[in-house]
C-alpha cells in the first residue's frame, strides 16, 4: 500500500471542512454568482445585505442590475451603508435580495418576512432538511445545486494567501418568489455549463 492510499484502498480526498469564520464571513467562488445571473432574472433593484468582499454585488452589476450593497461591518468593499440586516423591518416591495448570508436560520427567516419580490440565498444543502418546519411554508420556488462542489472558506483563509482546493459541504442557491405556492423545483447549476446542467 502506498502512502497515497488509505487502509480502504481509496485515495485521500483533497477536501476541507473549514473552521468557523470570524463574523461568519465566508467567501464563495466568483462563478457561483456569475452563473446565477445567467440563469435567473431579478425584478427591480438588487439588495446585497451581506456584501462582504462584493463578489455577488459586482456580478450583479456586471449583469446590468442596479445594486445596493450593505453589510453589518465594513470588510473593505464600498458599501451603501453599514447596517445589521436583522434590524431592517421593511424594504421597498420592488426589491430583490441576493446574497451569501451567515448560515443561521434566523437570517433566512427574517429575509422571508421582509417579503422581497424575489430572493436568492446561498445555503448549505444539508440544512434544508432540518429547516423543513419553517422552510416548507416559505415561497421557495427553486433550488439550484452547485456543482462541482464550491469551496467557501473563511475570508481570513483567502486573505492569508491560501488557495481553497476542495470542499466537503454541498451548497445551493435557494430561490424565493413572492406569492409562490407550490413545491420547489430542483436543478443543477454547473460552473462550466456542462451537459444537462443549467
């Protein structure tokens, strides 16, 4: 048996489960948002309330959208405001929300209560099962599985010059549409637009 093999004979995977990020600030690969805007259209202004380093906001602007970018803290990207998303109690009804939020149920539940015309949120796929008591009644229209599995390391990991080379957590885009009443459709969003994927 070589050093590259495990006791089961399989080669070890170069994949990571990253430590919990400070401020729950994780960074998605750029293709995650650029592909979203290729397959989904959003009415009105796009609000990115978890702007971080601005990857989603920049992809939205590149796709021709007017964008409002905010975050709970200044992470270096030019923001329209520094504000706590959970303290926002109403939005313009013509607003769409697109973002990669901290992965807590309270954030998504609050976003749903704001009732945007359309919303797309990055979310760990496994958490959908545990969220069924409240997610099953939400206007969840579509779930886009992201493939190949995107690494979403803490911002500090990338800032330190490290390159994420794999991930063990499945992520998806949750697409909500106001007044949608039905079962969500499941699809696959491929980085390279391969095969039968979107």
